[in-house]
C-alpha cells in the first residue's frame, strides 16, 4: 500500500490489487512512443538498462527486441509476478524482482540507462536521486517517461474521467493538460537535462479495452473496494455504449525527459 499526502488526498492505493487488469489493459503505448527512445539512443543493443517502477514490465518487454539487457524492479510483488509470466510466455530473458526503487542494491556504475515510466511522482526523490547517480555509468542517463489522456480535448476521455471522480473524488490523476515532466531540485546536483519534450499520440481502443484501462487506473482498481469497482464498471460500460463506437482513438500526450549524469 502506497500512501502519499500529495497524491489522492492521502488515500492509499496498491497497484498489486489491479495486476491482472494492468497486464491486460495497460500495455497500450503505440510504437511511436518506443521509437522516440530508440531514435535517441535509449534502450538499444549493448546497453544495460534498469527499469524502476516496472509494473508488469511493459517497457522492457516492448523494447526487448532492440537488443538491450533489461532488469525491472517494482514495489509490488503481484506486478512482478505478472511481469515474469508475460516475459516467460514470450521467451524473454529479463530479470524482474520486487524492491522499492529507493532500496536499490546494485554495484556502482552497473547500468547505462535507468528508466522510469509512469511512476516518477511516486518516488522519494531525495533518497532516489543519489542512488540512481551511483549505479549509472559515466555519462549514463536517467530517462523519465509519462503518457496521459487529454480530458479537455477528447470527449470520451473526459466523460470517463468524470465517472472516475464520481466514485473517487480524491483522485488526483486526472485533469491533465500537456506539460513537461517536472524534475525536482533533488536531481540538479547529480544530473543535467539533456532533452525534455512533449508530443501528442492517438491511442486506439475498443469499448472493452478502454473500460479495462479505466478500471486499471489508480483511482479505481488500485484504491476502491471490489463492490465499488463493480458498480463503476457497470456504469462505465453502459455509458460507453451510448457515447462511443466499438472502436475509437483517445488523444494522449507523451512527455519524455532525459537526464544525463554529471
């Protein structure tokens, strides 16, 4: 259980509670998201990469074919269990284990790249920053990634988000607009910003997969009781039947910041 007074009004959440849906419905990043990394020399052949907050291993599994050696860690044992199952199914040699990012136990200069996708806000940055710096090789890079739907520009996303807030008014994961990833001052001693960009992405869904994506979000599956989750899902499916075609796209923005080790 994660409890942070700055997130969801201090309401606890546990990604392990939604691991099954997470594995099914949150592997949604389009190819252009990954190609951005490859074009910038991130997670390519010969690199040793650590993915912190790996969840079900979405980033390592989708980038595995480009030849980097991946290790993934996550605080949730259930998420790591799913990551291992999915990697083994596709015969991917990725090492996954459960650990808080702040308790990294790797030798100095072990990695060329450290990635953090969709999880940067959850970390204890004063603790994490020097540890990432220590385990990166000279000129190593810490790459932070984020993707979110745009509820004020996409009608379906906006209505789904309003329903999440009906069931969980304290949820702070919505009301997104485009912005660069905010890097705290804890990192300035150890890193310099090499690149920080924002770009739009249209992500394809069906009614079923979009409902699954909403159910697997922090505001629903990771924090509500089972009875409330079921009520949300019934109402959400009914709503989608009236406002969405069977197949559609949701407008998202992606943000990527590359920090280079000093």
